[in-house]
C-alpha cells in the first residue's frame, strides 16, 4: 500500500460512478474546508474518491461538469464514502479563457 493508505487502487484506471448533486448548504456543512460556492460543485454517491483522484473528470450528458478536487480527507475521512468536491467547470470557464 503506497503511502500507507488502505484500499486497492490503480492511478491509471478511470472508473465510473453515479453522483447526486448536493445542495450548497449540505456541501459546505460536510467539510471544515472553505467551499467557494461560486466555483465548487459537490456530489455524493456509491462511488468514492481519494487523494490520488485529484484532477479526475466529472462528465455529464453535455460534457465536462467538473474536476475532482477533494473529499473526506478534510474531515479525517480519507478514502471513504463522503461528499466529493469538484472545481465547477462551467463556473470557471471565463477564468480559464482569460487567465494566461
């Protein structure tokens, strides 16, 4: 187990899991981290994400929805079912095109 973290993982495999979007208040209440509601989306489901998943895409019917940022490690619940926080791709689109 690299880094002493539990679980069977491979960082070269992209997995699929269904997520339910959480309300802003539920999203913010689940973590001690600061959640910028204007640029962060939050979801939870049967899938879970871990520190090695940072940067993984969240894809919906119309394309890229977000990019995984963090989950339970901010609340001492590393690599367990927990709300997952994503950089909200549509909310950051203008920034992406104007920042160089």
